[in-house]
């Protein structure tokens, strides 16, 4: 999977995780939703680990780093060139 594909997939999984988390806040006894949440959170973790092993850390507080400390390597997540391009972005 390419860098952009990994970022898109991870973004989708993280969004899905947050959506399920919000649902579970109001429906804590929904066993199916909890099972989906755990599965999606696990998939997102695996994607994050795959991305970071190939391209470096996504965050400074939740990611491990190879030597030397990689968080300061360019581009930073908030810089334009870090982010994947969506269809219709002009390219």
C-alpha cells in the first residue's frame, strides 16, 4: 500500500472509531457496536503501526521512533505536502 493509501485508510478508520465511540457514549450496552469499535480500533492500530514503520511517526506523543528522534523530520503532519490529495483537489 502506498503512503497516500495508508493515510486515507487510517483517516477513515480513525473517523469510524470516533463515530463508534460517540455512539457508545449514549448506547454503552450495545454489544455489537462495542465489538465493531474494538475491531476497528485494532485495525487502525495495525495501519498506524504499518505506516510508522515505513514513513515515520504520525504524532509525537503516541508513536515510537527509530534512532535518531524522527518527529522533527520533514514534512510535519500539518504541512501541506504531508497530507494526501483528495479527488478534485486540482491534480
